[in-house]
């Protein structure tokens, strides 16, 4: 189990807001800290995968639980 430093509830927001809010959240964190995002936008799966690949942040996990997409990122 990964210790989460910041969790954002972004359910109900549509693309691109979940990713934009996540970027703002990551700016509050230091290297190695972990952000967890809850989103209902199915496009967030693709968005977070691409963002992690491009930005260098580690996408620890992306999962769907009861219609909510949970993305966990480690700040680079």
C-alpha cells in the first residue's frame, strides 16, 4: 500500500479538468510524494497514462472501482 500525500476528488469533472487539477496538485508536492486522483471521466485513463509518459512522473496505478477511475502518481 502506497502512502498518499494528497488526494483530489475530481468526480463529475470532464476532460481536461481532471488532468489540469492533477497538475496543480502535483505542483504542491515534492519529489517522491504521491498524488491520488478520483475521476469519473473515462478519458482520464488515457490522459493520465500520456501525462505520466510525457512528464516523467510515475503512474503507480490506474484502476476503476464502482465507476470511479483512481489514478495514483508519484512526483518525479
